[in-house]
């Protein structure tokens, strides 16, 4: 038990580094950029609050919560790749897979295997749980952009077609919320926050 707890403790200590990984998204009050830990918490909260909109009835909220908590942990080593950074995506999978090997190996074998499997499932977006999780993950910064006059979109010259493509996860996993997404995109274009 002592060795097991030490591995778990080491992992929790390493996980604290997630608080230092900055994202492009700014807080709604625009005071600063959010970090990965804040994003993960907000994503998890969105999953709990919006679970009723899941298109598939069999979405397991407990599994989605675990995905929310671990989905970006690899960025401790791989760094955050901005959603609209196409060159950054060229080696993203490779960087993150190496980071997952390193990070999850800190844990005891059973937890290491579980966390790695959940992370991979989230990345593939093939299951109902992963699709709903991905939709929540994408909706969180989208909401921040809608409340900050498209701050991150405008700053990075993002076009609406890229936002539509990124937000397609919401259309499929939470179709009732697609009208909200379309309205925000349309309003953002009209107000000059998002390039057409």
C-alpha cells in the first residue's frame, strides 16, 4: 500500500503543473488567460450542467467527468496546442502520446491503464461518452469567446468556417444547442469579432 500511495501522491504532485499551462482563451472578465486546470474544471462543470442535452441517453457522466479531469493533463509536457493552430497540429498526436506515456506511468499500473484508456477514448471521439465530452470541451472556450467579443478569435484571425468545423462536435452530441452555436457565430461575424 505504501508504494501504491507514493505513486498516487507523485502523480498528484505532478498534476499540479497543469495550473501553469496557459491557454489562448481569456477569462470572461478579460483579466488574464485561463490555465489548463481552470479549463478542465469548467469543462467538467459544463458536463454536469448540460448532461440533459446529450443526444445519446447512455452517456455515462462519471466517465465524462474523468475525461474532463485528465484530457489535457498531457499538456504538462506537450504544451497547449491552440485549437486553430494548423501547423501546431502537425506533431500534436506524437507529442501528446509521448507525454501520456511519461505522465500516466507515474501511477500504479491499474490506474495508469485506466487513465491512458480514457485519454485515448477522448481523443478518438468514437464513443457516446467521448463525443459528449468533446462537445463540452469545445463549448467551454466557445462560451468564453461569446462573452469576450470574440477575443481569442479576433486576436488569432480565426475564420467562421474553422469555428463551425471545431464546433461540429456540439451539433452531433448536443443537437439542441446547435442553434445557440449558430447564433453566436452569426452575431460574432456581424459584429466583426469573427472573420467570415
